[in-house]
C-alpha cells in the first residue's frame, strides 16, 4: 500500500468521523447567529476551542465574531462556499492575528449551517505542505479533487483539505 493510500485509509478511519460530527453539530445549531458565533470563536461540539484556534487571542476572536454577526444577512444569502469564504476573509483580514486557516475553518463551519461546502480544495500552510508532498503546485490557492492522485478522489474537497493537512508528514515520505 502506498503512503497516499495509507493516508486516505487512515483519514477515513480516524479523522473523517470527527470532522463529520463537528460539521453536523454546526448544521444542527438552532440559529445562523449561533453558528457564526461558535465558528468565529473556533468552538467544537464540546464548546471548547478547536486545536486550530487554541492559540488565538480571545479579543481577536471577539472582534471577528462581532464583525461577522454584523454581516449575518450577507452570510445568510451566500449560495456558494466561495461567497462565504470571501466575507470571512474580508473581516478576518482586518485582524492581524487571524490568518488563512482561521478564515477557512470559520467559513467551513458556518457553511455547515448553510449547507454550503467547498467545491475545490483550498490550500493554506498545512494543506500546501501536503499538496507539495504529492507533487501538486503548492503556490496555488486552490486545486480540484480531480487533480489529485486517485485515492484522494473518494473524499470531498473539505475532506481532502483535512487529510492533506493532517497527513502532510506521512505524504512527504512518498
């Protein structure tokens, strides 16, 4: 079994269920406002800060949350993930402490509430390293699942993003 096959198998067994549970929790939150608040604060279903956002300062998260809640109508109108990502990027971009991973994670979680998910794989630091390890031009902002080796094609774009990030070390040994 290749390292790519191993990474996808491990992801589907160990990590996909966790991401599915997290996104299901966001989808089931009672209101979009609650989903925006939880996503902008980086919360998981235990209402604890997700490891990706653990080091971010509460003040920065509070500012982002207020800014995103002020745009709730625009967020509610988003019909595609890219629209949602743009709104989050605009607001987070004004806050020095918040980077591309925060933007993506926040948009993905809010998107779960809106039933809007990525159609492509967005590259940021972790996914960029994973993509580079399997021979993808890592200078790009996004890639399609069809561009990836066959084993990845059983995953959705947001799952590929997660797998590339989590298994970048394993993939770099290919």
